[in-house]
C-alpha cells in the first residue's frame, strides 16, 4: 500500500472539518423567533434601531437579534415572550412591516457569522400550505385583442385609411375600402403594436397575436400577478413565504406555518378592483330609459350597475380613477362610527380627482367595486366639496370585516389576470412534527443498523467503513444546509436510502481486498488493489443510480424532486467518502507501521 | 466474519427452464393484475381532493356522511380509523371542497384538527401522470443505452429484461394488494431501476472475467454459476445494508414513508432474484456463448472487476 501523501490527508481532513462545521447548526434545537421585514414598496428609516427600541421599552427579553438589510430576525427564550413581543411589535411598527412568527436554529452566533445555517425544512416538515396557481392566459389575450381592435382602428383612421374591423375569435379581420392601401395598412398596424402579426387576405387584412407577442403578453401578466401576490402574501403575515413563477403560466406560492387556508385562498385569488365613475343622473331619473337599460340597451357611454345593497343606476363608462392610483388603504370608521375604508391617493390620482370633482359639486360619484367578477356600486355619495388625496368610502352593507378585507385588497392592487388554484397541499402542524419524527427515525435507524452490521462484519475495515459513513452523513448534511434547498420527507427518505446504498462502495472494496488476500497478495498490496480495482464498479453503480436521480429531478414535481436532489447529492458525497475518506482512514490504521504489515483485520 | 461465502458453487443455470417458467408465470400474473385490477392511483394521478383530519372524540361514519352530504360535497369516500384519523376522498374540481369538508366536520367535533389537504386539479394530475410515465421511459432508455455501451447485446438485453422485471414486479404487487400508488412510490420504482441494474452488471462483469480465465471445455452455465457464487457475499451484504436502511423506514418512518419503503423492499428482493434468475438465463437463451468473448477489448479488461 502506497502511503497517502500528507497533502491528501490535509485536504480530506480540511473538507471534513468544514462539513462538520456546516452541519453543526442543524443539530441545535429550534428556538421561537420573530421575523420582521418591510412590505414590498414600503420604506422605513432605521427599522433595526426602532425594533430594538420597541423591545427595550417593553422590557422584553431577547436572546439575539440578527439584521440583514431590511429584514430582522429576533430569537426569544420561549414562545410566551415571542407571542407577547409580536403583539407589541405589530402595534408599534405599523402596517408597513410584516411581523411573522418563525423558528430558527439556536446555534451560537459565531456559526451564523461563518454563514453556517441549519438545514431549511420543506413545507411537509414544518407545516403550511403550498399552492400552484394557474394564470388565465385566455383572459389576457382576449383583453389584449379587444383593446387592439380599438387601437388599430384609431391608428388606421389617423392615416385616413377607410376600413371596417371586426374580431373573430383570435383574429382581427380588417376590410379595406381601397385595396391599394393594403401595404400601407400593414405598415401602420405593425408599427402600432409589434406584438400583432398581420397577413394580407383577399379582401383586406387579418391580424393575430404573434408567438413572441403571446410570450410577451403572458410574461407581463404573470409577472404582474406575482407582484400583486407578493403584496397580498405580505398581508397574511407569514415568515419566509415563497412566491415564484413556474413555467410560462403558473405561480407557486408557499406559506409555511399558515393554518387558515380558506382565508389565504380567498385573499390570494380574489379579483378586486375599485373604480370611481360619474353617475348619469339625468338618464337614471327617466323611468323609460332605465327600463330600456334593464333590457340591455343603455344610452351610449353608460352602463347599468346595481348597488351592493339593492337598486340600480346608470353609471358613466368613463373611469375617473382606478385602484392603481391608491397608495394606501386602511379600515376604520367614519364620523358616525360606521365601518369605512380610508384611501390615500398618489399625486396623479389626487390631481385627477381634484380636477373632476371641482366642477361637479352636487353631483353623484359612484364607487364601483369589481370583486370576484361581480361589478357593483358600494355607494354613490354626492360630491360635497373638492376631493383631495385622502378620503373615505363606506356603505354597501359593509361591516368591519368586509372593510378590513377590502382595504387589504386595495392595498395589494388588482390581479392582471384571474388565477385558479390547480394544486394545493396543506400540512397541519401535527403532521409536520410527525413527519420530522418519521424522517429522522428512518435516518438514524438506518445509520445505526447499517453501521452495526458493517462494523461487525468487516473488523477494522468495517470500522473504517463506518467512519466513511459518518463522513458521508456530515458532508450531505452540510451540503444540504449550504445549498438551502428545503429538506422534505422524501428527502429524508432519500437520505436514509443513500446511507444504505453508499455502503455498497465500501462493501465492494472490502470484498475485493478479501479476495486479493485469498489470492495470495500481501496485505498492503491487497488493500492497494482492492481500492483501485473496485473503483470501476463503484462508478458503474453510481452512474446508473445517477441516471434515475436526474430523470426524477427533471420530470418529478414537489416531493419527488426533494428525493431526487438528496439522492444525487448523496451519490456525489458518497463517492468522496467511500473511496477517499475510507482510504485515508485505512492509511492511518495501517500505513504508519514500519516494514511489512503481516496481517490486517477485515473480518 | 464470513457468512456468505459458499464452499461449493451454486447450481442454478442448469435449472433455468424451471426457474424461467416460474418467472414468466409471476410476470404474467402481474401483467394480468395490472390490466384487470390496474393500480390504485393516489390523488396525485387521479386528481381530486384528499383530506385527513384527526378527530378528538368519537363521531360515527354515518354522522360524517350526513354532515358532508348536507354541504353538497361531491360524494366523498369516508374512511375512519380506530385512532380517530379520518380520511376523506372526493373527486372534486373545486379546491374549496377541502375547507368546506373541514368546516362540516368541525360542526360535529369542534376540536377536530386538520392533518393535511391534498388537492390536485385535473390539469396537474394528468401532467403528473405523463411526467411520471416519461420519467419511467427516460430512465429505462438511459439504462439501456448505458448497458448497450457496456456489454455485448445479448448480455445487455438480459440485464434490461431483468430490470423491467423488477418494475413490473413492484407495480404488480401494488396492483394485486391494492396498495395506493402515489408520487413517492413512483420515485421508489425509479430509484430501483437505477439501483437494480447494478447487480446484473456486477455478475456479468464477473462472468466475463471468469470466461476468459476458464478452460475451453468448461460449460458456460458453470461459469455463470461460479460467478454468481463468487459475488454472492457482496450481493447479500450490499442489498442487506440497503435493506436495513429501508427497514428503518418501514419501522420508524410512519405512515408517510410506509408504501415508499415497501416499494423499495419489493424492488430490492426482486432485483436479487432477477439478476440471478433472469439476466443470465435470458442472455443464454439469446445464444450467448464463449465465442462472444474471444475478442478482448481494452474496455473489457478494465471493466472486469469484483
């Protein structure tokens, strides 16, 4: 057996020390924590300082405060202090921050400073909800095509191109009065919106959304929805939420620790938009016009809408203001103590409403709510004076709960397109805890059973193999912690399975050494031969499992993916530990003896 | 300690007609069951909703049914275990059904706590199904490609057949017993595909090595028997250690890991069986002979180990 050079020993022990260090935080129990972060779009000066001040003033015992940028994590001694602190922080820090309960490894600070974190737990282990949402792209293209119809028509009119335009499903059909203008018209449309692709037909043109146009439109709508969802999730007050796009029309939302899934569903998917529109009082006063409108023929430029608490009225189609100009909304009560939503507008919105109301004092202004695809008027108060950036709305049979929810939805903005829940997985807290127990039981049980068997069966080389197994455990834990990929229950199963399969490499090596010894080689040469000759088979074994692991990763979803990640990483770490680490250990056990080694212990 | 080093070579290959008929029968039973009984697919693949609730006091199945029917939920299957674990399955396309059924149960038992809800919409379930089938295909193709590069075609086909046998065997067992086939079980099947091929590879490598070293008149069956015998110790220890890890999952892994671990157990046992009683016999049946190993390639010299 050739001796392992010192640098190899150094390198291997260096890696193992790092692995031990980075897997250390995962071994500490979790402590109750509060996570504080700014809501998207909000700003607060010195959030960190203020948080510390609030805690100090309230005399709350804190174990540790970590601050990274605008997110702060406070570790408490027990969960009573944690809950008390949340109450105070929520009141003192106001509505611009999210104050969420969480847990965190109680590892000492110096580990944290080294960037060593505990393994992140997946939803099935910590409890919570995972939604897969699908964005209704048909709605988006439909809206795009109907607005394109108008835009194209206006653009052609501007160039004095006489035409008629109609929409047939996904195509705009444009008939030209003068066929010679075809080329010209194509240019105009192409310049109006490059997302339209125009082709000439026998009697005019047809325009459809081009495939890149479709991608752009989808991209924009899904992106906007992600932003809105992010703001809405902020309102739910969960720690470490995940909102991410998946594919071209889906969004994953993961809310750890959330229990009230019904409320989450109602808030996330809700389509709520607010519009301020003038009331056509003159037409509404006439019974005959109103009756005709009820039969579907409204006067041009108006629309018949009903009040949320009964009755209907004709409302102008022109929108004075939409929810987009609302920068803040909170619920409270009006002077009479009735539930109300207080609104604050941005500069543009304030300008718009000021200009509109100035000349229309005494007229009615309809506050129109589009909620869950139903359009209704909350109230239509008379304009008593010029309105400014701040005003309130009430009425429509709105109670405090409704006012609260409406304020929340207005704050977070409207969804660009409807979304539908296509998959939901909710794990209750008791199941999460059970899953951790099951997973850890499988890993430790597997480790002990395999370790004892191998240790007994192969003597000193068995102990060496067990050493390699421990090294594998450390390396895999450290890798999972550093990568930050959430560990799931199938992941823990993969962990246990990896430990069982990783030992295969050592079995191959040990069996080979036994055979070489039986074949008459001296112990040192037998060990040497055992390691070098077994490598090809070890590679073979790992390669085929890796093929399966990669296919699982690419084609698998959620839980299966977690299994695949651990399986693949485990193969990599086990190659290192089974071959290099065990070889280094064998070298330590036998390599230092001078002269010939006459006997080795391999069972 | 040496427990698995037989003094004499096994004599298996001579009886390969009998074992072949036996294997074919087993596979046939699996295939018949898969066609007639099919698999008991979990909500992942069928779509719908599954709700698990822990009840704090005794509520009769009848009361639960009545409460659920009153809320207009689509005809749920109710499964109530002795320990108060209630499982509801509904073929619903409305994600709110989960919240509604929890509310209905809470009206009977206010302390009832939610364990889990799994809602899988029709688009997602069909995607999971397709992707699962694709993954199975991709892994099979990947392994076939690997084997065809690694071995002469007769051996490659032998190993592939052995491998597919393992998959059919796991699926057949799940179908026969009516165990639930979920995403984790599929993951176990795929892991076994990658894992079990290895056993045939080790035996075939040894066959190749022994054939070259053996005298010209030694029957190829004896070479196979000798190779199986020589690798027996490794086979038992390797599979034994993997099985110990899986055993820990069966014992300590709770309900959540049970079927996953069960699929692995069947797969591990099946892969020992098939690498010995299927891979070799199929290769011999396809006409594998000594002549196939006359040309010694560089790869073969390197690859022949253990």
